[in-house]
C-alpha cells in the first residue's frame, strides 16, 4: 500500500496535520478539472492533463476585433451558482451583469415573443413590454409562463415533484400549448443545449430548482475578463499543466494509480481525478468497480456545434426586434437555434461591427461570414441520470480507504449540468481528499 488514506468521513483538518502532500493527477481541463486542481493544490502536488492543445475551458476561444471572445460564452447567476460565485470570489475574478433578454422567432423569421430585462438597483427582472405582446399568441405565452411558475411553486410546496419529467408536468397541469412549445422547450433546450426531446425529459424538479433560485430577480453575469483570465488564475498554483495529453487508461494498484497517456507515456500518482464526462471517464478507468461502471454508463451527452460569425440573417429580420439573445424556433427542427449578439453582451465589443455566436445552428451563415466553429459535448439531465447520480452519491458517501480514482464533472452533481454543478463536484472531491476549506480566500 502507498500512503494511508483516511476516508472523507474523518476530520480533514486534523488529517491535514499528519498527511504528506499527495501527487494527484487531474484528467480534464474543463471547469471541473481546473477547479478541482486549484482546490487540491492547496494541499497536494497537482498535475493537470488535457487532451486538447489548450485547456478545454478556453480551447475554443477566439480573437475578434482585437478582443478575446469566449466560445461558448458562459453566464451564471448567483442564486443558482453559489459555489461558482464563491470560487470566483476566492480567485479575485470580477464579474459584471449582462442582459440575456431574448426575442423568439418562428420558422418564417417573424418574432412571436420577446422578453426584456429591467435592471434597477442591482436587481434584474424579466419584463414583457406592452408593445411586445405582438398578438394573442404572445399573450398566451406570457400568461402561460406565469401559470407554469405558479404551479411549479405550488407543487414544490405541496410535497415536491417526485420523478415527474417537465413534459409530464406541463401535460398534467394543462399549461398552455403556445407557452410550452414557444417558450418552455426553446428556453430549456437553450439553457441545457439539447434537443427539444431532451428538454421534455428533464425532471420537473430540476426546472423548478433552476427557475426558483432567483432567476427572475438576479441579473445573469459574465466574468469581466473572460474564461482566459479564470483559467489563468486556476492553473497558477499547479505543479504542472500538460496539454495535448490524451489519457488513455488509468489503473489503480497497491501503490498508487498508473496514468497511461497517448504515445506510451506512463506515470504514477497517489490519486487521480477524472474530470471529464461520465462516458469518457468510463473509457479510461480500466478497473472501475462493476457497480460504479454500470452507473456511469447511464449518463448521456449530446454533441453540438457553435459558430462565431457576422451574418445578420441569423437575427430577427428587423433590427428593432433584436435582443441580446435570439431563439429561432422551427417546430420541424429537432432543436432550437440560439444566436447571441455578442456586441450587446460583451461591453468591449459594443462599438465593433456586429458579431454573433450561434449555438446549435439550424441554418448556416452566409459564405465569408464565418469566424470560427467549435464542437462540444454537453451532459444531459434526465430522470435516468438523476437516479444514477443518487446511486453514485450513496456509493461515494461510503468510506472507502482504498479509493484512488475520483470523479468530477458537470454531470456529477444534481441540477442542470452547468458551471455550478461542475465546480460543486470539484469541491466534493477536494474535501474527500482532505483539503480543509477548499474555497476559503485565505
Ligand atoms: C454552447 C454551450 C453554452 C454553455 N453556456 C453555459 C452558460 O452560460 N453557463 C453555464 O453555467 N454553463 C454553460 N454551459 C455548460 C458548461 O460549459 C459545462 O457544463 C461545463 O463547462 C462542463 O465542464 P466540465 O469540466 O464538467 O466538462 P468539460 O468542459 O467537457 O471538460 C472536460 C475536459 O476533459 C478533457 N478530456 C476528455 N477526455 C480526456 C482524456 N482522455 N484525456 C485528457 N483530457 C480529456 C476534454 O477535452 C475537456 O477539456 C454551456 C455549454 C455549451 C456547450
């Protein structure tokens, strides 16, 4: 046996006095891996491996008009992101409020609904202006949204939502069809970057948790200096960062974990954190216990494209209908297309020529307007994934002194797979590996 391992149930602070620092490998340079590596480096020697030529969190970022632009652009709001908010505070990352007001248009390109963003006294409210109630459909959507919010709240207060999916909930509650098809599915499929079918299968409790954490009150925010600045602060204390380092296999043995990388490179570590999607972790983890492997196999991801471009045709036809976000909802398409008007969201681009980021494009930008293209995998939340996660967490809570391989990632905590769940999963691993107060600012 290598270093004795005290399970997470013991007092990590007491252990910190006795325990020598471990050599820990973190596999994956997304936000989960970066946050785990940063927290673990408070006590241990940490090496981060990323398979792409640059850290996954920033690998797709591009330069445009003399600025770095995050691809994808990521926002958060403090109510739903308490752990990310604490991490940014500990890192000294500044954030600023941005408007994510949205115009929804149909297959014909005509807007049918729009909500604006009223900001006052540091607060923010979604607002449907009288002039935006374009017609009876827009009014049905607005009233349907209020009814949905009320019923979700009532269901939560009345004992919870059980395992109902949001699709089942809106059917049972007879929420107006226009609201469901025209607002709920496009909004949810944009937030979770998934198909409309995936959106229907999201647990109703997950939706209630996301909307109920203050979204109608807090402004969404972005890191002022973008993902590059966040990543630079997170890797600063690490012993080593190795990009272009695809890990092929990790194998735990009596004296640690062997990490096998592309090109036949092999290294030994005391512990390894697999901070990737569940399926990717499963591919690498050669000797995963059978029950854990079976649970990891129950998580799914969805792959998607993001385009940076200058084609105004992907925005509403008339500029007066433009909002920072445009959801193009074609009922015949499997997913909504959403276009972020970057100039309206990133203050340093305000004076620059129009620049857009289209997520899940259903139409291609005109030739010559494409600036960059990137592909991503996104974890999908469903009743099935929540069940698998509950079983995994029960397993992880059992003290296991022999455990050397740990899992983090946006799928590994409850709720919508976002930056928050990724950072929360990193925090859980850091605590398990004996880091006392991983998010303290001291
Ligand atoms: C278009 C889009 C918009 C989004 N917008 C938001 C938003 O506004 N707010 C928000 O909170 N969230 C948003 N998200 C979700 C958020 O980005 C993710 O939930 C989060 O980044 C996931 O982080 P992660 O570290 O768990 O996974 P990932 O970011 O996928 O990181 C995993 C890393 O592991 C690496 N890796 C995989 N296999 C190996 C291997 N074998 N060896 C070495 N490295 C490996 C990968 O290259 C990758 O870098 C968005 C996602 C997308 C796609």
